[in-house]
C-alpha cells in the first residue's frame, strides 16, 4: 500500500472518530481556540497599546521647552535677564509655535492679594506676571491675553483664585476689582487651565508689573511651544535667540529622549502578553493530552483489534497524532479569528488605531497545530504500545 493511501486511510479513520465523538472534539477545538486566541489577542492588543503610548509620549514630551537663568546669574530691573523683545525673537525661530514668560514675584518678595482696600490677604492665591505668549505656549489662550503685554493694572483670574476672592466667573467681569499690594486691578477675565494646572490659583497680571514688584526677572521662566517633535532641535538654539549677547546666562531644559522608554514600554507589554499566552497554551496542551489519554484508555479494545488484524504501531500512533493535529489546526484558525475581532473591538472602544499583523493572524493555525501535535505525543506513544492479546480481553 502506498504512503498516500495509508495517509488517506488514517485521515478517514480520524474523521470518523472525531465525528462520532463530536462533543469531545468540540471541547478540544474550543480549548485550542481560546488559548491561541488569547495569546494572539494579548500580543495584538499590547502592540496596539504600545504604539498608542509611543505616540502619546512623543506628542507630549517633545514640544515644550523651558528657559531659565543659569546658575549664579544676576539680573535687575535695569538689566533684565529677558529683553523686552525676547518672546518675539523666539517666536520668529523656525518650528516655534509660541513663546512667553512667567514671573512669580511671591518667590522673592511678599505679595498680598485682597478684595477690599483694607481687607485681609486671601490665602491660597498667588500672583504671576505673564505675557500673552505664555498662555499660548501652555495652551490656555484668552481673548484678553494681549492686555498682559502692557502695563495697565488688569488681572486674569484662575478658577480657584476667583472662588477664593469671591469673584463670580461671569462673561462680563466689568466692575470687579481686586487689590495687589494695595493697588487696584481691574478683572479682565478668567483663565482656563489648559495644559498648565498651576494656573488655577493664579492672579495673572502684566509681566512688566510683576518684574517691577520683584525688582528683577532672574526667577522668570520662558516657555516655548514647538512643532511636534521639534523640541530637541529648538532647545539647542533658543538661548541664542533670547540672548545673542550672552547665551551662557540662560539654561534651556533638555528635551528628554524617550525612545528608550518607548521601546521599554513596548517590550514589557509584549513580554507580559507572551507569558500570559504561553501559560494558557501550556494548560491547553495538558488538557488536550489528558483528554486523549482518556480516549486511548476507552479505546483499548479497538486499538487491540486494529493491531490484531495487522495495523502497525506507527499507524496507530499516526491516528492519534493526526487527531491532535486536526483539532489543533481548526482551533488555531478559530483562535486567529477571535483574536482579530478582539483587537479591533478593544481598539475601537479605546479610540486607538487598530493594527492587525498578517503574520500574527497566520501564526494562529501554526501555534494550534503545534499544540495539538505536542499534546497528542504521549497518548499516541501509549496507544502504539498496546499489546493486541491483552487489549482484546480488556473491558
């Protein structure tokens, strides 16, 4: 008999056996499908999540630069650290979207904020001198921000500051005033935190007035917003743009290169998914192996009869290997389909961009086939070892 005929006969026998034991076959296929589907889903979801984290990190860490005084540098009102045209110089640099300064005079002198002329200073409120470009840089723009570039006594209130000062947040704040160090300031509007949470308790006043209160801008900070991904390039030239006469007086924050962090996130997620899937796959192999051992025990008489009428040990073993391989392959195909659906659903729910790897989808049947063959190895060898004379007498 040719090898093709033998393989065909084995396949027919296995198909008949699997059809006769449909419930057991369905459970075996389901076990393989769940394990391979979970493995591929975990890997696929972790890949999509890692790409999303990668994009979020790149977007949030590579476009914001801070510029401050270098260590030991002194400045005064007559010789400021940041020239009057500093923001305009930086904003003119290629790839810069916005730039502006912030100075907190309360860091170097006492600044009292009250509601009435002789009222008690309000706690939990801070004064910050801002330029309009600063609000644009921290993504908290305001229609009245242009007033901060002048010297008129106006103020923009953060949400918490307005509440502490008992100033209602209305669309028209005309008539509401506060006092900063006894001087009246007209309320011009209310700030949105944007991406800078420190604005919520701030009374924002014109930057030049804050410099006058502090008598120096040495503690000021310039925030520079760049085009996405341009932070590293701009950080190298921003000091020269601000102070071409003395760039060494300034220190710009070094944009952190998060490529290693992003790679680490992706690697850790992949490892987690691989370990979870491998554990489930190992449990599946054990379950299938146990089911097939039980099958061998229940079919001892049949195996003995086959051996008695001339079936070789290899043919008997091939029957169980083929059954395991078929169950694994079908389960793997089903698992790949489940994984594809899971990745798409999870991505849609979280607003991510779904990404399905053709290699990953095709890997499902291969993994299932391997699991089926491995799990049927011991049962096949045990079935091949059955002695015909003893098997035919077994109950």
